[in-house]
C-alpha cells in the first residue's frame, strides 16, 4: 500500500465560519473538495510523526464516506494511530472528551451541527486542538490560507476500514482503533453529577422527556438516562440517529423541536423536557409548559453550581458570548467572580478555560458548558438541571421565577431572518453602520440610545484581536439590540437580531418576552429598514 500524491486544484471557498467549514453535501461530494480541506488541516498543524488523531462525526449523510477518506489521508500523512468512534460516530462533546482523556493530537469532527442533513442538506468538518476545543482563529485562518494554494494531497490506496465493531485494524502501518463512542463520556458525566440523587428523583414519579431529534445524542441519552439513571424507556424520543435526521432540522428550539414542545405544553405533560442538536453540543431546557431561555439557564447553572458534585468547590469565573443576555453577569457579581464577554463561537472560550479564568461558559444559541471538556455540551446541561431539580424538588418554573425574584429578569429574545439575499443582508448591516455616528442621544419611544459600536474582542490570554463581531445599539436604561450575520449557514444570509431589556418589576415577570420587547422589536425593524431592504418583517425563527 503506497502513498499516492494526488494533484489537485485549490477551491476558493474553504474559509471556516463560526464553527468549521460547512457546505452543502453536494459541495463536499465534488472530487477533491474534502481531501483538499483535510490536507490543508494537516499541513497547517504539522502533526509529529506517529501522532494520534481523534475522529468522529454526528452520523449525518456522507459521514461514513468522509471518515474512510480521512483515515486513508491520516495514514498517508504520518499519523500513527486514529481513535475513531464506533460506526464513525462521536458527539462533539464526546470527541472533546476523548481528545483530552487520551491526549491525542487534536481531532477532526464531522458535523454541520444544527443544520439539516441528507443528500440535499449540509455537511461540515472542523479541527479541534489538543485541549479538545475548536481551533482558534489563528489556526482556522492558516488552514484557509493553505486551502487557497494547495496543489496536491496525500492518500493511501486501501480497502475501507471496518468501523462497526470495537477493535483495532492496521492501515498501512497506522492503527485504527474503533472505540465505544459512549462509555468515556458517560463516565465523565457520572464523575460530575450525583447520579444517585437523580435516580431517586426519577423513581419518585418525576417524568422527563428528552428529544434526541434523530441525531447523535440518541445512544448517549439511552445509556445515561435509561440504563444508568433508570428512567423509563419512553423518556427518550427520536432516539435512533438517522443520516437525514428523519427529514427534520436538528436544532433544539421552540420552532424545530416542535414535537417535544407540543408534549411539554400539552395535557399530562412531563415535569421536565430537553432536546439536543445534530452533534449533541446544544441543549434546550423546558419545564411543564415553560421554556427556559439559554441565557437564563446559564445564569441558573452558575448560581446553583456549588450544590452539584463536580462544582462543589465553587467556580472560578464565567464567560458568555456578547449577544447572550447579562443574566449571568448578575450572578457573577453576587458571587464576586469575573465574567468575560467574548465574540460568538465556542472557540473564544478555550483560552479562558485553559488559563483557569472561567469554569462555566454559555451562549444564547442553546450552548452551555464547562471546563470538563472544551466544547459546549448538551447532555451535560440536561444533567446539570436534573441534578439541581433532584436537590431543590421544585418545578422548573418555580426555580426560574425565584431566580428572577432574586436577580431580576433579563427579558430576552432572538429573531432570525433566514435565507435572505446576500446583498440585501449586507446592505442592512452597512446601513446600520452608517447611522452609528448620529444615533447616540436619539430617543425612540421609551428608549434613548446611549451609544453604538462594532463589537471587538482582545483575548486576555494571548492578546489576539477579533473585530466586527456584531453591531450593538445600547440604550441608556441598559437594554440593547445586537445585529449579526450568521457564520454557520450554507445558503443566502441569516440576519440575527438579539433583543434584551432588564425587568426588575416582578409584576411583569409573568409576561411573554415578545410582549415585553414589542417596542424594541419595532425599533430594530425601523433601524434596519428591514421590510424595504429585504421584503421581510416576520422572523423565520424566534427564540
Ligand atoms: C451559531 C450560534 C453560535 C454557535 C454556532 C455553532 O453561529 O449563533 O452561538 O456557537 O452557531 O453552534 P452563527 O454564526 O450562525 O450565529 V453549533 O451547535 O453549530 O456547533
Ligand atoms: Co451543535
């Protein structure tokens, strides 16, 4: 089996976005497309000879083919061993866990996360570094630069490696070790949470429903909730991973996880509901007829961390992405710990966690996690909630409302306008920027603009600077509107409008966020001239 050097031509569109390179499956299926990107990764990270790589994906369409290609390229590029999840499957947090536990030279994760899959859907690939976290911008930019000038890639010619049974195969001198995708991760969870207390809760008549959305978390959820925690078999729904996610959109929010939402808002609803996304790093938390915003969930987890085994010594600090609400800031203040504000994307949390500046991190986009791995972690968040519920024995709604009583409520919502024409979306952003000089001091209804800016971030650990990370319009009373274009979509442009207002008055805590934010929503529409510029004034998704 000799190494083949295959001549290729560079593609000009292999720039990783918020989380890796995401394109339509049909784009990845073009000859050399995946190979070019993988070779660009290897050339940028220069693995030492004999290094070990972690490899797995969320099981979406094209996962199996891609795994085989990457294994053959890893062998040709001098790797000594690859740890690959059984069947080529690893959830994103499990991959992060494996990289850290076995000290591998990073890992390649195949996923387009919450984007739909199938032959006409999306595929994605990203590289995580040795700390288990998504490669920082410095590395993703180096990969992109390589991809623009690549002229050949290396691969061996060999039959496909069997991936369905645990065991080891030799591939031209490189060991392919197929590992159980679930066990290491489940053990890590058991070390952090009080499984006995959760078991008791589940045995006491408390009912839960977890929606795996036919994505990667099905087997993990079964192993943890049913086998280890004793929940009844019907506590996990859509548990069989499918390459097209059963034609669904594996994004755990009120729109796309509607099947679960109907159960949780229906009659005879369970006490607790949760869902996760395509690759298992996102989470949605629900109580009986009650939705917990991801920003509130982060704040609550921070406020209650000390009662949970793995965090009983307290937390060093917290971090949230800029558009995430300030609810966790209030908790940090009361705990007298630092709170960092980073750009959108988990890669910005890695340095802070490595330097022990923060223990917990979160994003408004249904991402919560801690320094147990270097990715956000959907099932971890669900277990955190179950552990809190097992101790407090109050309903989800009671817990959230008591939290608001203590800290006030950061009323929050995000409006997404998906699939806008690119030019129109860029036009909206430049139109906003043009107004920035003249907005300060202007009053719109109840709100007066304090200032506006283009968010930029200087990493406190390595000093790297990231600019243009979202436009902020900040009002004098502390409320704000943030505008960003998505960096994970594969068709057109998605405009995200993030709205936040602080509400200390408990008499208003029962009101719906859309009602409380109505005036700000109108201001956002006016400032963007959205209807005139895009023909749209109704969001595709409201969270
Ligand atoms: C979105 C979210 C961001 C998240 C990213 C990856 O990015 O806003 O918070 O980190 O998805 O999540 P964007 O650029 O589309 O707004 V996932 O679950 O894809 O790994
Ligand atoms: Co995800």
